């Protein structure tokens, strides 16, 4: 659990686009929970949840008590990874996960809301020493973020200037060596 306070916070200037002005402050209260669980020798799960109540404090004018822009009330993620330690596919591993981000306010007018979104990620890897022992420490890996190519908006500057479009599907391959 946390209870944080910040003073002299910058907010979008409603009169001058792309400019900011200082306001009274922010208060953030919430709880974050994370769990790492090894269900079996081969399967592990990581899950995290955040609930936060963030609001402008006294001295923030019309914004007092309101949620700031680009701050979700809730986020959640879960990731599972399965490794094969024996058999013909020894050294192979796969993982998949889901990330959820709650809705956010677009700007300080409190009229527009950017919708919540859920993204799916996946990963596959192969430890080369399972096939060639002298390659111990070498790992091939392919990771896909936003696997379903979901269109989402992770943040906004204002209703006038618009929102950022989140990254499209992104697939990255890499070879790493650990000694």
C-alpha cells in the first residue's frame, strides 16, 4: 500500500496549447500486489495488479479532487513460462502473457476518456547447449509484443492535439550469450 504526495505539478495550460502551468499538487493512494509462483519445475507464473486513486489536491483550482490525465485506476498483467528440461525438445521454452491498462482521461476538461486496452505477448526460446554442449550459455529467442496487433492509445496530450497510438505488433529475434 502507498500514500504519496507531490507538490508543484505541471498540467496542460487550457489557454495555451502545448504549454504547461504549475498547480497545487497530487495525492496518490493505492495498492500493488505481485506474485511469482513456480507451479511445477517447468511452469512459472508472474502476476501483478495495481489499483490507484490519484487526484489533484488543494490549490489545484478546478482540478481539485479530479484524476490527472494518462493515469489509469487499474492495471493488471499475467505471464506464464514453460521450459522443457528433458526429452527430445529439451532446452525449448515458450511463454505468453496478457497486459491490461484501465481507461485514462484525455485532458483536464474531464470530458474525454481514452478506453482501456488489453495486449497479448508471446515468446519462444531455445537453449543451444541442449543440442551442442559447447554452446552452453547461448540462447535463441523470439518475442512478440502486441501479438494480436490491437489498436490502443496509451496516452494523450489533450483533446485538441490528440492521443498517442500504441505500438503495432512487434516481433524481435535475438541471440544472447551468458557466461
